[in-house]
């Protein structure tokens, strides 16, 4: 591949990679820190995307829509975790049933979206979608730059929250030692519930980014299972800087494959990378 | 021993009935619908060997099903291979797939196996879509061989064959369940650490279950192309197979071989009725809703509900 | 000098930056009754996990009956004759008590020690019931293990470990939560086992049990062996008192 093409692929991959990090950061929290087998995370992403689409029909900018929907998703996340904990986490066979539950939830979300919006692709409109920035011979789609910026903001804010606030540190602590946390006066269940709420809340804004970056249709969630879990696992479960690094790696890999082999092979990259990580270093880059 | 005798008699009666039916019933749709239901019996039973007995959830059943179909198609197109050869090859490949996914992930937590099965499903579909020999994304048509003697059509012969596969897979599941293998699987499902410390070779047993499950799913899929006279990726890899393979054992009851049979018969029939009377999207939605409802409210499935009912009756 | 049944040679295990065990060496003689004590976090369970194979990737070697078993999986070590109970009981909850005990019978005792062929299900059931009877668990033998009380679960742990017919039995706080009478019950059982030649290593916090039962006591602290000797000497050792009660 000519160098020019490679450089373009890498740069596109960097932009894409940060976006992947943003959509995976919620999973890094839910699965990485809380050990919840949250297969439905990508479905919530798609739900967020459709939320942005719906508000977009009233003329609301997608990013604004994402911000507005964040508290709604946060509350939803609280509810989902509460239910999950009450029904599954307390019993010994949590694994099989918990997984089946989230699979069923993802499935129901997909079908509900089909019923509500149909199977056609939906897009959203904004001033920054459709235009490109020219730097030398490079053309960078502005919407990718916007996604890149927002993604960095989202990941960075979450990383700071986890390391500098009491609740954030409690969340990291609950991942490591629930008993110690309880002895320090924090209720592990409420901390986990709060964390899951945050993880779901990110799906609102990340979902908005999703529909900015590409058109969405209800089945998109299944494709993103590969991407989000690839990033979350490669990151080293629960690590925020790891999520960013892993996102970049996936983005660049996918971009290069897209340029050299074409679009029909691109979906397999995330899953292939995931299998590779599981085979070689399941703890991920920054794993504990 | 006596239990197996009863089982054998029942199975023989079922197969005899299947043959009789091919000679007497005129309505082709009956065979179509029954074939699909029998196919789900095999698929659900296969899923349960790994999911119910060992506790490892396979989300990629569609891949095993479809690869079974596509391997059979490839052999048929390339060598005009007889049905038996197609079946054996399909089972070998899908059994190997199950083994490979297990070998990769079973030293890790169970959720990683499940995610790997999603990965396998997407990767297989991508590979098949790019495989020109079997028609790629547009699929390919298959010409059914001429009907063997005794049966009016090749389709009817496949119907009896699928009934045979259903009996076979249930027999295998029953054997595994009631043998020392089944007890070992149940032990490692309940507490892998304890099982390992009590002499159970957990990794070997898990790999065995994964291989057996994969092979039987391939068996369910192998005759698919010949039955439909056509195959293309979207329907072969349909999400419905993945959800049904999961929902049928859970609804029926994962603890025993009877559960998947009940679930397949029930949900399979419901699906056929709904698809014909309303729509196929609604059909898939119903399966998903039932799955969630049972997982939450009746985790032991219909079998569990029946057992509780009889136990409370007995107490009175 | 009889060769050691179990020879733990210089075992060290780290978890990230935390050193759980440092250069722990221990030799257990055949037929011995060894007690291991130490405050919480001193590495007792980690040591057991290394000996039984639940933890690998540690430095040092584990030698059992002259064979280096450091690389073996746990189930292989059990088949060689090492059995353990868990600190927090791990029953097979969905299976009956009989089936719980039948698992080690089928996978160890009958497959690898005695017969080399299928054993009648009735025989296995009879043997399982006998073992449960010894532990006082014969009532409700067909009920699922999930219905047991805490005390019953501990007894089941012991029953299962015994069913594996071990030459070395390692007990991780098997008597936690038992009443005084139950402690004596279990001790009697363990003395009987010891009389039959089973080597027993007991980790306990209940000093009465350790003092009565052990021929030799090892005291661990912060991942190292701090003191070793007859129970009376250990009880009198000022360092041991300091470890347990603080300076």
C-alpha cells in the first residue's frame, strides 16, 4: 500500500478509534469494573442513537440531544441494575441466566426499534455533517473531528471522575474488594448501581456520536458487540486510559483493513482482534 | 436398562409414525412445518448439552447451523456427495468449531466463551459471504436428487431423516445426562473449583460438551439446503436460530433432555402458526419475550413448573 | 528418616505487587497430623491453593510422594491422593447430597484407585450414603445441597474430600462456626482417619482443635513461616503471641 494511503488510513483510524473508545467506555465500567455480562450495551447505544434521531426530527442538534438524554439513560441504568441485582446477582447461577437475560433485552430492544422505526437506515442532520476539512492533501470529515473531540471529552471526564471523586474511587474500589468498601461505610450495591447508571448514561451521548458518524439501523447493535467488547477486553477491564488506547488500536486496524481489503471484511476485524486478545493476553493492556 | 428400553420403544414408534405419515398425508406444508420443528428439537437439544448441563451459553448457534448447511452444500456441489458423507463432514467441521472456541476461551470466565460465540457467528458469516463457490451473498440453488424408493419425494425422505436425527440427538443428550459425564458437567457448572479439586477433569469435560454440542448443531443444519432447494447467508445465519436455540431449552427446562424437546415442540409450533397468520418479525419478538420472561420468573422452565406442581400436589 | 509425603520447597507467590507467600518451605511426614495457624491474610489459603494446584505460576516446587507435581492440574493431584476442603463451602447446590459425594467417588476412588471400570450405580450410592452417615448427614440425603445449613455444608465439604480416598487431606478452616460438641465430633472423625494412615493438614483458628489434634504446628505470618514445633511450644512462643495479639 502506498505510504500516502497508509497515512490517511492511520489518521482516519485515529479519529475512528477515539469514537470506538467513547462507545466502549460504558462497557468498560459495566463489564470491566462491575463484572456485569452486559451484552445489551451496544443495544443501548443504538437506542441512544435513535433517541438523538427522534429529537433531531424536532430540530434538536444530535449532541444536544445526547446531553439531554443522558440523565434519562442514567435513571434507566439505575433501574436495570437494580432489577439485575435483585433477580440474578444474588443467586448462584447468575452466569447463565444473567447472560441470557441481557441477550433477551438486547434482542427485545432491537425488535422494538424495528417495530417503531422500521428497518431502514436513519440519519441525522447537522451543520458539521457532510463537510470535510482539507489539510494539505488530506480530507478529514468534520463529523469525525467532532466525534473525536467529544469522545476525548467523554473519556477524559469519566477518567477524572473515577480517580478524583469519592464516588468514582468507590466505584474503582468496589471492583477490587467489596468487603473492604463495605467496611469503609459505602454500600457496595448502591455504588454498583450508581456506576451502572453512569455506564448507561454514556450511551446517550455515545449513541448520538454513533448516528453522527454513520447511519443507524436496528441490527447495528450486533456488529458493535464485537467492537465494544474488543475495546473493553483489550483495554484491560476497567481501565480508562486502556479504553482509549484499545479504541485507537481497533480504529487503526479497521481503517487499514478497510483500505486494503474492502468493506466486506471490516466487520470481522473487531471480532478477530477480540479472539486474538483472548488467546494471547486476556487481561488486556492494562489489566489487573 | 429398563428406562432405555422404554426410550427405545418410544423412539422406534416415533420413527415408524414418521414413515407412515410420509405415505399418507398429502399436504406439503405439514412436512415443511414439521421438518422445521424437528430441526429445532435437534438444535435445542444440542445447545442444552453445553448450555444446560455445563452452563456455557452459546450465542452463535446460527453459525454452527449455517456452517453445517454450507459444508453439506459445498460437498454436494463439488462431488455430488451422498447425504451420509455430507452429514459426517458437516458434523466434523462444526464439532471442530465448538472445540476451537472452547479451547480458546474455556480457561477464562464463562462470559468470554459467550462473546467468542458471537465473534464466531460474525466471522463465519463474513467468510461465507465472501465464498464465491457457494454463491456468496446471493446464495445458490440446489437441485434435489431423485426420490429414493418408498418415499414420494426427496423432501419426504429428509423429513424422516430429521426425525431420526431428533431421536439420535435426544438419545445422546440423555446418555450424557444420566452418565458420570453428566454428573461431572453438573458439578463443574455448580462449582468448577470444587469439581476440579475432587478429581473432575473440568477442561476436558467442557471441551467434550462443546464439541458434541457443535457437531449436533451442524447435524441440524446439514440437510437445510437440500430441503429448501436454495441457500443464502441471511436466512441461514438468521438471528432466529441463535435466539431459538437459547429460548427453547430455557423455556422447556435446561436440567433435563426433556426440556429442550418440550421447548422446541412448543415454541416451534407457535412460531409456525404466528409466521403464517401474522408476521415473522412478531414471531421472533415473541420468542425473545418468552426467553426474558422465563429467565426472570421461571428459571427452571416448564419442567420446573411441572415438578413444583406435582410436588405440592404430593404434599397434600 | 522417612521421606516426606509432601515437600513444599521455597514457594513464593505474588499477586501484582503484593507478596502473598515468600520462600515458604514445609515438609509433611506420612501419617502426620500437622496444624497451620496464622492471622488472616498470612497466606494460609494461598499456600493450600499452591499445594493443591488451584494456583499455579508460583516460584518453588511442590513434591508429593517423591514426584514433582508443580505443573499438574488440580484434578490430577487429587487422583494422586491429595484432597482438600474449602474455607467457604462450595457445594454442588443443584445436586443432592448423595450426588455431591458420588462425584469424587466416580472420578477418583472408583476410576483411578480401586477398580478400572464402571461400577454399579447402586454400589456408588451405597458407599455415598455410608460416608454421609459417618458425617451425620444421612437424613435428607436426596435433598439438594442448597437446603443445608452452614454446619451441614461444612460437613458435606469434609464428606466429599473423604470420598476421594486421599492419602493427604488438607482442611481449610473446616470447623468454623461449629459448636463445641460438633468440633469434638469432627475431631473424633479426623482421629479415626489419622489412625487409618491418612496424613492430615489442618488450618484452623480454633486453638482448642489445633492443640488437641496436631503433632506439630506451623505458624505463618505475612507469607512467611514464623515458627514451627510441638503445639505446647508454639502456644508458649512469645513471637506467636505477638503475631496473634499484636505487640
